[in-house]
């Protein structure tokens, strides 16, 4: 029987807000029969050498695509740009990620301060202490601190009943713990991904709180800024929504990408789960010579 090639081009590890180490992620991806996996941690590429080493030392049947998910600001929105097939040694990329790291730190300190308003004290210090305490990874890399770390903390101290509620009540835009970070512009992310030899993909256009014509406007501008592709599928996206975004990709002459945006296994999302492509699209991986 011929098996279709399985691509999952969006995933996270403990180098940002994923729960699995680079090695554990690779093991799971192999178990799920993924052929091509992109690791795309938030503003960070530190997991990639460890994942690559795991594959090579055990001759595992999987290919790693070097990736990153860069946080950007567009109007007042946090928009994510995934870079795929990048050279992780590139100096421009390294400089951008160092600057994003600094912005993440500044924002984390500001979130910590905001949470004092709801009587949560020393959250950042506790998060950092716990990361150092329970992770062997800390000796290899310090994770990028994300809002997911604060969400997990609020859940652990019983401030909220679920991880999701931490966003809904405190951390999402419009709530008391939200801090608008000064992320780079979309153009900057695209330019740096290109300088690093990669392709720039608009991450999950279906996930932003953009009403009416604004999602379309974002895609149109992403193209005019030199973007290469948009994501049109994750594990949960309905066929209608996939087709909708596939049509927008076609209209603006963009390629498409797919990825689970894996952070941890859940009943509704997993590595490689339900990642079929809608019809009439041009997958980004054909640009680097791979066939589906
Ligand atoms: P950050 O880049 O630090 O602002 O964190 C963004 C991450 O938090 C995303 O990649 C998601 O994993 C998670 N996230 C953001 N907004 C929400 C939300 N409304 N509900 C659940 N998770 C969210
Ligand atoms: Mn995340
Ligand atoms: Mn994202
Ligand atoms: Mn992601």
C-alpha cells in the first residue's frame, strides 16, 4: 500500500511553551508516522539541534524542517509568522530572536506586575524557579517565557479552574493581565526569514480575533509584504474553513502550509492529526523540492 507523505509543519517543544522535550517530540512524531516535522518554537530555535541529533543518532525515519514562530505586531494585533526551512546559524535571524527574547522578558516582568492587581505575587519568580526545578532541559536551554507559562501558574495556584480560563479571565487581550508587547513588524519577520534562506508562512489566520474583512486584509497585506504561504489546516479546522482559506490563498497567489500547532497531546489535537489539504492549493514544500 502506498502511504501519503505526512507533513506537520508547526509544533512546539519545552524550548518555548510545548510540554515535550525535543527528543520526546521526535519520538511522538515517529510514532505518529510523520515524514516531515517542523519544530517552530516561539521566537526560538534552540530545540532544533537536539531534535536533529536524536534523529541522526538513532537513524529515525523522519526529516526535521528547521522552523520558528515569530511574534509580530500588525495594527494592534499579535500576528504569528512561521519561518520554515531556515538556516538556524543565520546572523540576522539570531539578532532578531535575541531582540524578541528581550521583549519577552520585558513583557513577562510587566505581566508579573499586572497580576499583582489580582493578588498574585511573584508569579515570574515562581515560574522561573519551577522551570529550573523540574526540567532537565534547563541545563541545555532556558525556555522562552510565554503567556502559557503564566496560564499554567494561575491554574496551579487555583486562581482559575482551567488553563483556558486563565486566558479568558486574565491573560487574553482586554483583560487585566494582558500586556501589549512591542513585537517586530510582519515585514521584519518575513525579511529575516528570507535572509535565513527560509519561507515565511502566516500562522493560523483562522485564530485571530479579526472580524469581517480584516482577516482578508491581513492575508492581502502579508502577500504584498513578500509572504510566501498561509496555513490552511490544523487538527480541528472544519472542511468549510479550510476551503475558505484555500480560496484566499489562491486569490492572493500564496502557497499553503499545514500544521497541528502541537503543544501537548489533547483529545482534539495531536501531531499529524487530521492534517489533510483542501483542493486546488500549492503546498509550500514543493518549493523545496518535496512532493506530496
Ligand atoms: P505569547 O506568545 O507569549 O503571547 O503566548 C501565545 C501562546 O499562548 C500561543 O501560542 C498559545 O499557545 C497561547 N494562547 C494565546 N492566546 C490564547 C487563548 N486565547 N487561549 C488559549 N491559549 C492562548
Ligand atoms: Mn504557543
Ligand atoms: Mn501561534
Ligand atoms: Mn504555534
